[in-house]
């Protein structure tokens, strides 16, 4: 079983990811982090998960999640992932960023398009853009994976 954590589990992307991963036979959701709801049961926030998962939400600490998980998904607003992902975290687990923080390899381009500061330029060059139609082999060995956005995926593949 792959032990998986989600930081930002109670936001829209995080809750949708929980729903998807609950149907994956090789995944065990072991860490669901929430800034706003730490200490509460997931089903108190989202009753539709009743009888599917019984878990208390943890804090939104990627450090704690990386100690408990093989893979940690980040479902966070722009510029937060670049503050919390470190080389030490990546030695312990694979990180998949659902946001935009690691999609571009240029700090300047990121800041121009997203109108916010990027806090971890050093890691940008080691990130793999997870579009398997183009980067399948690179994804397999990656420690930091940038989940593609829907509009760019559509544009790239057409």
C-alpha cells in the first residue's frame, strides 16, 4: 500500500482528491491536513465521506505528513507550496503539487503570470511537469511533481 497524505484536504481540490483516492486499491490515506479544521473528523466537514473513511484531520504540516507518508499531495493556494517544500521533505517522500508553484521552471515567469512571489527557485529545475503523454519516464523517478493545469494540458496536447 502507498501511504498518502493531502495538505489542504478540506478545500475543493483536496476533497475531490480524497474521493478519487478512496477508489484506488493501492492507496491508504494516512494524513489529511487542514489549516482550518485540524482536530475535527473529516465527516464533520464532509458528511458524504461517512462509511468510506474515518479519519481525524491533522494540522497542515508537510513536515509531519512527510514522516507518515510515501506521497504527499499539496492542494494549496499559489505561493504556499514554494514556502513549505524543502530538499529534506523530498528525501522522505514524493510531493505532488496540485497548484501552480512548480509548473514553471522560471521564477520570473511564475511571478509574472501568477502575480505573487515564488519562494523556492532552487527546486524549480528539479520539478517534473506531470504530463505523461510527454514526460512519462521522468515522472517515474521524480520526487517533486507539478500537476498540470487543465487549460495548459488542453493547449499542449492539441
